[in-house]
C-alpha cells in the first residue's frame, strides 16, 4: 500500500480482499482496530482487527495483518471465528447473572458484588474467588449458523486441594448455560 498509516492499510486490505476471507463487503466493515504493534527487529507492523457485531466483540474473531516497513502486506492470519451470522439467541441476562451462572458452572456460590462497570466490561468482587471476576459481552461462534450472544467470565478460586483454578467461561446470554470453558 501507499498509505503511511498501517491502520489504514490493514482496513483497506481487508475491504479490498474480503472475498478471500469469505466475507461480504458489509461483514468486512465490521472490524475495529484493537492493537497496532511494531516489531523492533525488522520494522514490521502488526495490526489486529477485531470482528464486532453491534459493537460486541466476537470471541476468537480477529484478523491480524502483517506488513513490512513500507506497509506492504506479506501475511494475514485470521482466528477461527471471525465469520459469524446474526446471533440465534437474545441478550436476556445481565452481567451479574452471568457471573453467578459462571460460578454455578464451576460449583461455586459467588455472591458477586459490583466493583466497576464500563460498557461491555463489568468487574465483580466475591469472597469465594481469588481475584475479581471480569465479565465481558461477547459473540460466541458455536457452529455454522449458530452464533450466540454470550458473556465471557474469568473466575479464579482455590479447589478442595488448595490448588488455584483459573477458568474462562462463556455463558449463554439468554439461558445462562455454559457454552465453553478454558483453563487459564
């Protein structure tokens, strides 16, 4: 590209080559810049574009554009879930209910107390956890044609053997069920 701003180059590249990513032009416009990194070793730039739906991020839905010092794109990598459809459920639960549902999924009674709230991100404190509980609105890709409004909740606690457990739970925003969980 001839643009001097790597963000402009990355966005233009995705817009111009949306077919290669199996996206239509409208879907290709639903990405926001979340990171711009410069590699000191070779003056390489990395721009991360996060897929959003109605301003809600898609879990594992980023595309990263890698450029040389002249903003020439040499590699583009996409997470596995940037191609989504409209969610099949509704946003019924609030963040506190999602935190409680995450606790239940791990056998914990949390009694979460609001610490801070900022748009898509909410933090709760609980005597049952080691660290504050972070809850974020997300879109979660379950399967082709089944994308859901969800909450990503990060929960930490000591198990019965006094071992520290750190889990990331994806909670269905309509019924509170556990969609997926990951050990951290």
